């Protein structure tokens, strides 16, 4: 758990065989079942009146088709260094810490999900409690990558299921982060 918030924080990402998450500013794959899994995971709440928060970088926000901005039924937060940046329907923050603090302001956030891109995942690995990783069994020649995470997590992830679309198999896994504060 983060010193910025008492909420659970998870990273969620789909990775190709080389941990790739993007190519030329976009997802190089389009799997309907994987997109549905992402939506279901990031929207599911257990307490009435709450919503989950999704935190993403500016490039990830801009890569979403306009009709999906903001991602529905979630509090959208966009990270940017540009102090004049505006993202209609989203909260704009200038650091991950600022975004995490916003989750505690009005008591409506249940869980926080870090949804990309590569640099946001990199800065968030220190504060996440776990990772929802979709491992795609194909190399897409990506130019953006998810950071090394295996040594930060329990050695055996929880297997959540497997799908195949367009001849490509992919599996859903949950990795529990090893607590490094234990003495």
C-alpha cells in the first residue's frame, strides 16, 4: 500500500512475449475478450456508491478513441507534466503522488488501477499491491514495454483463465507483490 492512500492499487496491462505494451502510440492488438476483461476488472466494485479510479499517462489517454474518453463508470485521471493540459471528463494531475492523494478526497474511490503507459507503469511499480497481467503468446514488435516485475512479485502468479482470438492465445494472471517493508 502507498503512503499516499489507504486504497488498494493495482497495475493492469496486456503484454506480448517480450513485455511489449504498445507500438507507435497504440495497442498493436485488438482482442475483444481481453478488452472486456479490462473493463470488467477496472469497473467492478463491492460497495454501493463507489467507483474505481484509473490512472494513465497523457499518451495513453490520447490513444483512446474519443468515444471511449473518459473510460465509463470509472474516475479517470491523466498524468502530464504540461500544466495547461486539459482532458475533458478526467482529472489532470502532475504526479503519481498527487493522483493517489485525490483518491482519498471524497470517499468515493474503492480501488485504484494503473492502466499505462510504460512510464506510468514504471513509476507505479513501487506502490502497487499487485498486478493483473494478460500474457499474450506472440511478439508484436512493440516499442513500449512494461517494466521488469517478476522479481517484485510472488514466484507463482494466480492463473485466472485463458482465451484465444485470431489464432493467438493469451492468459490472465494475478501477481501478488512481495512486501518489501517486512522486517
